[in-house]
C-alpha cells in the first residue's frame, strides 16, 4: 500500500526537524565535486517542503548551515552555500506562496553576509501572510549559542526590570523568588524558537547517529529517526516513511506506557534492595 495511505491523518506530527546530512558523500560517490552535492541537496529541500505543505505539517525546521559549518568549512564552500540559499529563496517564494508556506529563520543570522540577510528578510516578508506550513531554516545556528543567547536575554530583562523598580538584581530575585523568575519557561521564552512547538520528530539523513548541536533544548522528548539515505536522495516519500515510522511509536514523555498495568504504590515490600539483586545475580 502506498505509504501516504498508511498514515493516520490525525497523528501527523506538529513539528519535524531535519538534520540534512550527506551532500558531500553523495557527490563523492559519483566522483563529483562537493558543491554539486549541495546543489542536489537544495532540490531535496524543495521536494520535502512541497510534501510537508501537502500534508499540512504545521512546522518544519531544516538545519541548513551551522555556526561550525561557517567557521570550519573552506571559504569557497561557505560562499557557495550562501549563493545556493540566495537562489533557493529567490526562486521559491512564488512556489511557497502557491503552497501557503511561510519562511522564517533561526540562528545568529546577523553573522551572515548582508546581501543574504536582505534576501532572507525579503522572502520572509513576501511569505509572512501564509498560514499553512512554517518552514524554518536554521542558519549560522548552534544550539549551545542559542542557549547562551537566551540566558543573556533573560539576564538583561531582569536587570532592566530591577533598574525600573529602583532595586538591585539581587533584591529583585529575593523579593519575587528566584524559582519564579528563572525557570524553564522564562529561559525557553528567550530561545529563537519561542513561538514554535517543540519538534515531535527529528530526522537525520546519511546514517550518523548524533545531534550535532541542533535544538538540544527543544528535542528533549522528540523521537529520532535516522536513515542511511543521503540528503540529496531524500524525497517527499521518505518524509512520509519517517512519519509512518513515528506513528508506530509510543511516546511516554518520562511516564509509563499506555499498556503498563504494574503500579508500585503500596508495594514497597516488593522492591528488592540493590544488595539483594546483586547477590541474586552473583548466584545465578
Ligand atoms: C551536510 O552535508 C549539509 C550541509 C552542510 C548543509 C545543508 C545544505 C543544503 C541541503 C543545501 C542548501 C540548503 C538550502 C536551504 C537551500 P555535508 O557537506 O556535511 O555532507 P558530508 O557529511 O557527506 O560531507
């Protein structure tokens, strides 16, 4: 049966984040230059976003360019990736409007070349009114940097408020209580993703089993799907396969599974001490 017929339309994830990896390997396997792998990778972006909009996926976030890519790749590759991004945005705005897709960005985008920032602003303004899928491109993005930025922003807010009330920061935290003023929700409000739900599903292509500094805070409870397929070979159908795989999983968010009938309240005697378990294991 075609995979899209197997999908449960009521359980489409709200937010899918993708680590697009393997452009270089795709090119290497064909004895082509890395640039061509990136170019083909940009095609995959187009196909995947198109399918995301068809299934009404509300949020899709693509790791397009990390801070580390910016710092550690040859200048020529970085400038090619920038050109590709520029081309992608200029040639896809019409298509995005046709598909009701709006484009946004996360990352230290102020560190990108000014002319690219200009195109980015233009593309997001042109698509801002669309209400279907939100495509978020992570550009010059690093998750640790994002958490640092969120912390700085929270500290600035607190200092400004203390200043306004004519008290010290220490007094502000003492009066209001540090737990109420510095918690998960206040920190999350300073993340680039404050306006978005956390991803339900993270997809990584090319078989690497790591997260590479991507949305570390936000993916605390996300399901992870790793495929050996290289990003330039990834198409809409593979997005649907990943969603189908996601729909087979049981998400527990740290709780017990739906089918678990064992409850331990009032059964403290049933618990073995670690020493008893170790002794039993020794004699088994
Ligand atoms: C990893 O491939 C991918 C990237 C560094 C960036 C992703 C960029 C694109 C998909 C192209 C353009 C994007 C947009 C939004 C138009 P790699 O070079 O690390 O591959 P390798 O690990 O096989 O060398």
